[in-house]
C-alpha cells in the first residue's frame, strides 16, 4: 500500500509545483512538461517488463530494487542543480516506480491464499493509491510553498519505512527460467513509442511527423513483440493468458476505466482554470471531495462486493460513473463550482466498486507465479488509457472558442466507452459471492 501511495503521489504532486521549479531552475514550457511526462513515459514503458521480471526474480526482491531506485532518484530530484538533471532523475523515478508496481500486487497474491481476504487486501492497496491521488495537489501546494525540493525529499523517510517493513516479509518464490531479452526490448519500444507519441500528440497533434514516427515504431514493435512471444520458449507474456476471458475483460475494463477516472480530472482541471478562473490550488481543492470519498470507500466497497458479487459491483460502479458524466455533460457553463464538484461524486463512488474487484478477479484467474505479469499487463492497459485520454481530450480542448463543446464531446466519448465496458463486464465468470461460499 505504501508503494502504491508513493507511486501515485509522485505522478500528481509535481503539477502544482511547476511554477516554483521554473522560478528556481529556469527552462521553458517544454522542459517543464518533461518533468511530469518523463516519469509517466518510463513508468508506462517498463511496466510490462517489470511484471515479468517480478515473477522471475521474486516480488520481494523486485519491490526492494524498485523502491531503492525510487528513493535514490527522489534524492537526486531534490538536489538537482538544473532542469536537465531534474528531468533525468524523474526518468529514473519512473523506472523505479515501474519495478515496484507489479510487485505490490504480486506480494498481496503471495500473502493471502484466501480469495476473500485477498480481495479485502486489494481494497486497502487501492485506498493507498486513491489517498495519494486525493492528497497530491494539496501536499504539492503546501510543500512547494515552502520549498519545491521538499516534494521529492518527502519520499526518503516514507521509502525507508517501507524498506524496513519489507524485511519482515517472507522471501518470494522465483522462477529459474531464462530472460526473454528480445521480448523485453520489443515491449519497451512498443510502450515507449506509444506513450511518447500520445504525450506529444496532446501538444502537437496526431499528424505531427515525430508523433507519427513514434506511433509507427510502437506498431512495428508491438507486431514484433507478438511474434517473439508466440515463438519464445519462455515468453515474458505468455499469449495463452489471453485465452482466459477474465484476463481479457480485466484489460479492456481497466483501460476504459482509466479514460474516465483519469480523463475527468484532466478535463475539469482545464475547465476550472481556463473558463472559471480558479487558481491551481483552488482547482486541486475542488477535486478533493471526490478523490477523498473514493479513497475512504475502498474498505466499505470490499464488504459490499462480498455481498453482491464482483460482476454486479463492477457494473454498478461503471453505471455510477456514467450517471455522473452524463450529468456533467448537461451542465451550463455558469454552473456554480460547488455543484460541479458535487456531481463528480458518482464518479468517485463508482471507482472503488470497479478497480479493486476487477484486480482481484484478475489475480484469482492466473497462477501465483504469473501474478506479476498479470499485474504489469493490467497496469499497462490503465496507463495507456490515461495517456490516450489526455492526448485525445487535449486535442478536443485546444481551441478556446470551442472549449465547452470539446469538453462535452470528451464526456460523451467516455460515456460510450464505459457503456461498452459494462457490456464486457457482463461476460465475467468470476463472482465474489461464489468465491466467498
């Protein structure tokens, strides 16, 4: 849970500190964007490889290595003398976060044999990420007000505490199989090209030459990756995993969920600041009720899932998100900010009904020695969904004259995708009540 907390916190805490970083280190808007995007790029590009690595060397060892790298990179960020060093250190932070993320769920898979107890543990794990998402803008604003370097130094004691706790856990099993180096390289190229392409598309459009080149590399690398995995004796991502309906549905729903849950704050951050004139701090505060509500509901939602079953819970969560977004689509431009924040509550309420049971269903559907790979696959789908949401929605909001139309179009697209995810969820075989009995 601490691992997921710091991974999510560092993805959100930096945004409000960018003006302070610019004042201290200089640099243009492009450089400041890469302070944020460098972390995202490395995190997304390495997730799939990190999941396979976790299964091979053991989740405990992978988590420790990733956390140690993350802590060292955080110190380097805090001590950075110029923008170039800060960006390079953020890349290193993203790599450490990628190594940690699949291992967090693999450790839970190892620690809880009972599926009901495992589902409750996953709900607490999810609460760590949700709490970081809720507190990130506030923590960033408070620390940056004193010294922007504190937003990185705060990771040092938290990371040290997590490493101490890790020494009290049992060693993880590992698999003595050769590394799939060709598959690893192809996966990194595919995810790196895709992530870079969608990041740059958000600023320059999908027709920019460097964006088309990056997306072309991603497509070619993905084709090579699938060919390599089909022929490799020890593939990093066994393609037979996709024969399991639960794995496919988890990937599709996880991808779509992130378009909604990550895309909504992106859309309304711009709405609050560009159209309503709110400051970055006030904008962050407008999201706190939704995010905090979502974080606090995770343990309660886990008990509810046990009563109504995973399929029903995920469907209800997606439906709540749809209801909230439809309501937001219908709002006039002059709606009071407090009412907009209130109408985000259904989205916040729906989130803990979707991702924790979806994650539990995925982990239950794969053998323990592939928990890291499955976690890496799910989180890769989530990252791609979030990155695509920012790129596509950003293009729709580029013209201030048609901003409100672009906002509503983005919400309608999201609603359609969430409806498709609801249909996919109806095909889930695993049901929480069946597991509990």
